[in-house]
């Protein structure tokens, strides 16, 4: 009769199960004097894993239990234990059978806000590129290169319309982050982020308003007063929409020098203390309890750019202006009015001065003044 080895579990305290091996018929294991039907181990599983760590623990324990079972079968069939090379190959094979798609989704669920929406869009692109479940064994150089090319093609969207190269780079980024995480966790044996280059960013035009155009906006009625206040507040402070949406009264700090905003940037996660002018402070309205949002319904308004477009057109401004253009306006006007670039960089919360340098390029009058400095007659 061919012997069998079955993996079984026994309940433990704390909603856990201990793993043991059931032999049939009973066997005498190496080093033992008596036959046995069971071999208990120190391995355990969580009955109801909740956290990513507990789920990952269960996965790894199940792989290890399968390996031990295979070793026992080898013994019972009078074969030697796996060598270390064979063990590594076996573990790698088990890992490769696991789902990269599920791994990506587990990382996606840890994101929030705009970042989470970006990861979801990348997931939709992945599913159009590879409609079936993606396994770790599928992740090869050709797969990564092909997905990169796919994002640069019209096939990446439902409308079969080619994306802007910078948009493609934005969608490729979460995939690269997932590849890097999978490599660090040992699911991938190669660092594909180093093997396959990123999609290059194309320098894009940053639209901004002049001082006169800002004055025109201030004097022009807007269909939504809260969006108007938030827009002007962004012009005065350079804050992103996501940071303004989450701004609470407890973030406003008063001192003898004036008001400041003490907050953590949504995008960079950096802690910032941003001084604000009296004009900016006047846009906040009457002080409220600390845990209340300053712009209470702004986060619910998904059509804010449509409202801004109508407002800008009503002010007779012939530019494509979005909410993010107000942040560009803040940086550009600060530099134009003589603020030091290092100071502007700190006010904007940039991690690198290189990011702020982009605004120097769009100041045509500054460039004109510079070339006029050279006079020899």
C-alpha cells in the first residue's frame, strides 16, 4: 500500500491552529523507535487572518508545510531529503504560482485619496493588457516592457485614444512600485525596475494667471462661492486641492507674527508650517471648532474644474485654467515679485529645488530683463 501524508490542523488558543502531519499507515520516522500516525510541529495558522502580516504569515506557513510534507513522502518512498538547491527551487515554484494581481490589490488598498484612484486606473490598464489573473511567474522582462509599450498605445484606454506620455508615466508608476515591493518581499527574483527603464516625462506647459488676471477673477462672481474662496486661497498660499480639502480649523495657528497653517502634505507626507497673509486668512471665514473642515463641502465637488472654467471665461480670461493652475500662479507670482527661489521652494513644500526651478523657465519678462543686461554700446 502506498503511504500517504496529510496536512491537518489542531485548534489552539487565540483563534489559531497548529499544523501536524497525519501518516497512513503508521510509520517509523528517522531517529524514532516506534511507529506513529501523527507528527506535530511548531507551525501555526491564524484562523481568521485580518492584517496583511497575518495573511502573509499563513501563506508562508502553508508553503513550508507543503515542503515538509514532500520531504516526508521522500522518506517514506526511500528517497533522500531535498538538497538546499532543490528546496530553493521548490519554494520559488510555489511563490510563482501566487497571484501578482492579488498582491497589487493588497498594496492598492493601503493607499488613499488621489493616489488610490491612480492605482485603480493602473489596475484597469493591467486588466485590459492581461485580462486573466497575473501570476508572479508571468512577470518577466518581456511582460514589463510590453505593458510599458501598451500604456503608450491607444489600446490603454477604453476610447482607444492615445494617452499623453506624462499620463502614461503616471499610470506606469504604481506598477513599478508594486514590482519593487514584490522584489523586496522575495516574490520576484529580479529587480525589474532597474532592468526596464521608466517612461520619460515630457516637460509640460504650466498655465498660470498674471496679477491683473487674478484681480479680474476676484471681481468676477463664481457659481460656487466655496470653490471661489478655495481657489483664491490656493493663489495666496500655493496649497494643493487635496490639502485645502482636508484643512481643519485646528491647523490654523495664531501667533504674534500672524497666522500660519500647521499641516501634513497629502502628496509628500511632509510636515509643514506655512505662514499665510491677512488676505489669505480673510478667505477662511469665521473661526469654528478645531475638528471642523474650513471648506466643509469642497471634497464632495467633483466638477470643480468645470465651475472654474465657467468662472474664468466669465472673467474674460482666455487661458486653460484648472485648480492646480492656482498653485502654479502662486509660485510664479512670488518669483516675479522678487521672492528668493529657496524661500519659494520651502513655501511650496518642494523636496528638491529642481522642482521649483521649473517656474523660472516660464517667466518670459524675467528672461527678457536678463538678456537686456548685456549692453556694450
